[in-house]
C-alpha cells in the first residue's frame, strides 16, 4: 500500500518507467491504473539522486478533494562539481496526475518503485 501521496520517480527497470496501482478503496474502481515517470528523470536517476550532481526542487499544488487532479513541477539545476554551487542552466519537469501515486492505493504487478513524498 502506498503510505503517502507521492510522485513516481523510477519504476523497476523492466517496467519501462511505469507501475500499476489499484485504487479500489479510494474510488471503487477495480481496474489497474498505469502510473508513469518522467523519461528525463528515469534516464538520469543516478546522476540526480546518487551522484548528487544536480540540485532538486519540487513544487506541488495543495491537496484537493478532486482525486483526478494533480499539478506541479520538479526543477533540476546542474551543480558545479568543485564548489557544489548551482549553475545557471536548469530543467523544469511538469508533474501531473499520470505521475501521481495516491495514499492508500495498492501497487500491483510492479515490483519496487522510487517515489517522492509530496
């Protein structure tokens, strides 16, 4: 079960940046819903989160009663290797409901995922 509202950052490698959730307890729907990650984050995951060569900032909308709406952005800024200071170039990644894992949803047929708690 997903313990908190999250944004999918990475899915199991053989899932091509996708996982599936069941939201029966949230909306009564029994079908599996696909959740996808940003291809940019998926491709540069190690650089962003393991090598720490990129500054990471996330901005999201406040929680809403509408469970089919979610909006935000992730801003990645390259760091100068020696001084660890942000450089001028940055990449903004739009986040929407297709990347959102709702609290209480159940991960199915997907293995493990990496997600950012919002």
